[in-house]
């Protein structure tokens, strides 16, 4: 008999599941992983069944679930196990964990269909000649016969229309006679035709001038392109494209139009289809892991431009050849469709098994892609952080590109880290986890050095191209010589002028957007603060307003000081908008653009700017850290970094690591083509080891120095860290609850756990909430988790709201 009760995880901020009764009509349909509609208080919520139970808790008032949304459980058993691990490790409400794992609930209708399996066809054939002996009921056998007579799959409607009870249908499925599939039906997708090169990979004397131009466009310069984009390029005509398609020099396929269009215009590193010696060694080690058929973590540490993408594609190909599936995580939405298109070009245009998942897709498209994966129609999934929850089965490989990136850390509940979840999922699935980076996080590299992960190293660039030369510009000396406090040093000015003279391009990075950092009063020294947050407002000159980059609030630019009414208002510090304006004044004939979150509020604007730069329509591109990685501009010979040391002053033990990573990554943007590259790093602290090691692009030296600092201070990887924030709009509540929580922590301080706080958080007020902070460190993660679990129970017992206490395990930001 099917179980009459089930435990359901609901998307509410409570760390428990809820028991519901299963109506008799739905028994047999409800299984672990199924989405159900359940009443909760005065509304209905979509929850996930995590387990079936025989009896409810004693004395509990039990309500019934209203409906089952899936005949095929939305989540696989391995994903349910992963969800429980996330809830336990990150101390997150179980229902919010599963909500993050599920596709959006849309207005699409579910198309449910059933087909006979090989076992079912064999049974029908044996019954036809009187050879089968079966314990199936007459109703079940009749249903199987009806299925065998249908030309296509049978659509599933109500049980009365099917002529079979739901429990009988589930029994036939469990015994392998039939398979139930689900797909989303609804709006018709808008598609575009993608064109890729299919002919010989190198330059060939047999190719004509037009064919050679097309080969360069679709391999070296751009990569696979939508036909509409391709036809807009110079020297390309529809007649030539159609002729080359007929001659099998080009290949094409239909692809959904993605709202987060890919950065094909930002440069393209084509699959070379051949590996150099270092790449081949790395790939051989990955293949050996597949042959073992067991879990393992590999770190691919390759310098910028070393061809890590090529190794990724070979590894995915190897996984598919062994009948496995693969997950590829990338740090930015803009890279997802590009990597997916790389896979399509690599495996063949007619390979339909690539799905792309990220938050910029519409709910309809994301749900559609998600169900393609769940139904086994996609064997390769490419996406950002949340794609780690893609319901692929028979998983053989998980790739995490640029594993050190902060974007893999979720800043809202559940506060999981995509890289760490990828490793745990690989372990649950007995798969290989491949982490890749030119600047691995200190924790990851430490694990690799100590043998916990397998270390694979590529020390040279593709085609033995040399790394760009990196120079420090000491701003103290520059000021002593020029007596001007300009964001553009004399050396950087001369370098840009040289680029303009020789018709090459320059990238200039400044890691602050806006026009000025803050607005100060010269009379009283007060700055204009956000009304919701304890942070200075940033001046945006083009919009003529002040903005808070944390809560988004806006204020007009004051003409007098709000505090003392003085007219001596001063705009302090330079941002990307200020730098762009200064560039236009100093280089009036140059074609200049800016790329930051203000100018690229949509993916289309982002692509237009990058496309113009890649196509040679711009000479200088000014931007924030979104320029620092992932792009391959062939004509960039100069990269300038303004205010390289600004992040070193942040109250964060990872400040040096982030500075080193940013500088190393941005240095990798120069000299990626035939022309040599030069990088100029402007700083007031040229002696700092993060900057010195970035100049030499010497990761190992930086690692050793930073590791000694972490060891001395007891920071990760030598301890586990947790950040606990107590918050409330009422200051008295925040203070009172912090004191109460301190009473719980105090007896445990020094007994395997170091408790720092409570103290006012670096951002003492954020989005109108007052915030107090505890920082907990322990060499044993289990001890830290146990203490924090007890703290949350203590809060429940002392009427401290669960929403008032935020626990961030393994935090990347302490603000």
C-alpha cells in the first residue's frame, strides 16, 4: 500500500518540513522529489516531497495536499540528498534550499505521455503468442496492449480517460514495462539560425578568398554566429553563405534566441582540435580519472590564454563517449551561451543535447530547458551558479571554470557556494569535479598542494605566446614630477598615445563606477550618507544625482552641505564615468567607450559595446572589473589599471588575494594575438606583495606569502569561518538580540571555537536595518556547525525571530 503521509519542504524561512496527508485519489502518484500544492496558513504553496511516512507526528493537526504537479518527480534522489546536505551545512531553511533547486512555476501546461519500454514490447509480443506468464491484472495488460497499438506516445489525462488507476500506472512504471515522460508545452520559441565553420581547420590553398575570409571569421575572429549577424559583416553575402553550406564548408542549426545573448562579438578562442604537450598531459590525467570510475577533484591551474577551454571540451567529449553526462559552470551569464555554442560547434551542429541555464532566461525558457534536462533530452548543461542543481542523471563530469570567482557564492538564503556544492554533488554521483583557474583561490590550491585534490598545471600560453610585460607606475613619483593628481599618469598617457599612433587598442580598468566616490563638505567634513545604509552616496554626473550602490536609493546633488549649509561642497575620488570624461579631454580624436553597470544595464548594450571594440570601431575601452576576465581581444596591446590598490584598504582578510587575482586576470587581456602586450599598474603602494607578485604573474610566490599570513591569523584554509549577522529595523531589538546571542556564545569561546563580537558590522546599517556581527573561527568545521545549530535553537527558544539572524558559512565578504 502506498504511504498515506508525506513530509513536504515548503519555501518558507523555517528550518523544518511539514507533514501532510495524501488523499486516497493521489496515493501512488506522490513520491520523494514530487512537487505538490499544499495549504499553508491561509494560502497554498508549491513544496517538494522529501520523504513518505507511514504515520504523522503525535498530536499534530494534519491537512491534505491539494494536488501533485509532477507524475515524474521533479528532483532525483541524488538532488534530494544534496538539498539535505546544503540545508545542514549552510544552516539554511530546507524549503528555501529546494526552492532554489527547482525551475520557476510558469503558466506552461505539462504534457505527460507514456511509452512502452523494450521490456513492455517484449511482454506484449510474448502475450501475443501465448508464451508470457504474468501476475499483472487484466486491466494492466489491456492498458499495455492499447499502448502497443498507438502510433505515438499516449498522452496522460485523468485516470478515467486512461482506463487505468494511478497506482496501476505507477506499478507498471516501477516494473519497467512503460516510461512516463513530461515536457512543457506552451509558447512557441523564437529561433535563429547559427552558422559555424565545418571545413579544414587551418589555412588551405584550396580555399578561395571569400572562403578563407569566412573561415577566419567563424574560427579565429568570432566563432559560430547567428546568420543575421553574419550577413551584416563586411564581405559576407547570403549567396556565399548558402553556397558554402551546400559545399559542406559551413554547418548550421536552429537555436532559441536567448535574452542574454552571448559575447561572440567580444573575441573568440576557437577549439583548436589539437592539444599541445601541456594540455595533453592535463587531459590524460582527467581521462585516467574517468577510467577509475570514481569521485575525484582535479584543479587545472593554467596561466591566462593557456587553452583551458580546449581541455574542458575534450573532457566533456570523453564523458559523453563513456555514456555519461556533464555539467559546465561559468561565473557570468554572458559566457553561458558562448560556451554552449562552443559545445555545439565541437560536437556537431545537430547535437541537440546542450542545455543552457541561468537567471537571465525568462521563466518560460528556463522551465523548458530544465525539463529538457530532467527528461534526458540534454546531456550537457552549461550555466551559472544555480545550474549545479540541473537534474541530469548518470553524471560523469562537473567543470567549474574560474573557480575563484565570488559570483559562485550566493548572497541570499541559501548562502551556498557553487564550487563547493559542485564538489559534493560530484561525490554523491561518483563523478569527477574539474576546477579551472589562472588564479585559484587559496583554499583550493592548498587542497591541491596537500594532495586532497589532483593538481594539473599548464605554464605556457597557446602557440607559446609570451605573457604581457607588466610595469608598476608609482603614483607618488608621478605626482612629484607633474604636481597633478590625475587618474591618468604620464606613463599611461604616453602608452595610450602610442596605441593610437600604431592603430592598436587599449583597455583601462578602474574598479569603481560613477563619477565620484563621495560628496564631502570642505567646511565641516561631513559626507552625504544614504538614508537607508551607513555608506556614502556615489555621484553620477550623467544622471545628475547621488546613488547608493547597496540599496539603490537616489538623492539630488546638493548645492549646499545638508549638515552646515556651507556652499563648499567637494566631489572626492574618481570613478569610471570621471575617467571616461578625462580620457575624452586628453585624447579628443580617439574613439572611446565605457563599460560598467551604468552603461550596460542590458545584455544588448553590453554586447554592442564589446562588439564595437572587438570589431575595431573603438580605440579605448574604459570599464570596471567586468573587463578583467573571459575576453580575448586580439588587437589590445595596452592594459592600464587605475587605482590598483583601492581594494587593499577594505576590512577583509581576502583583500590581498582579490587584488592579486584582479591584476593577474586583467594582465591576461593584453598580448593575446600576434602583437606583444604591455600592462601598466598605477598604485600608491608598489611595495605590497600582492602587487609585486601580480607584476611578475607569480602565483606560487603570492600563495606562499599569503598562506603564512593566513596561518598566523588563523584564517581559512587553516580554520573554518562563519559570519553571523543580527539585524532589525529597530535599533533596540538588534542590540537586545545581539546581547542574548552573546550569552549563548560566551561559554563556548576558546573551547575549540573563537568568537569575535558582537560588534557593529562594517556596514552598520543596510537597507534600513541595523546590523551587529559575530565572527566565529574554528579549526574543526563540525564543531562550528554544532555550535551554530545550537545558536539557532537558542534563538527559537528565546523568541528571537529566525529572519533576524543570518548565518553565512564560509563567507566571502565580511561587510
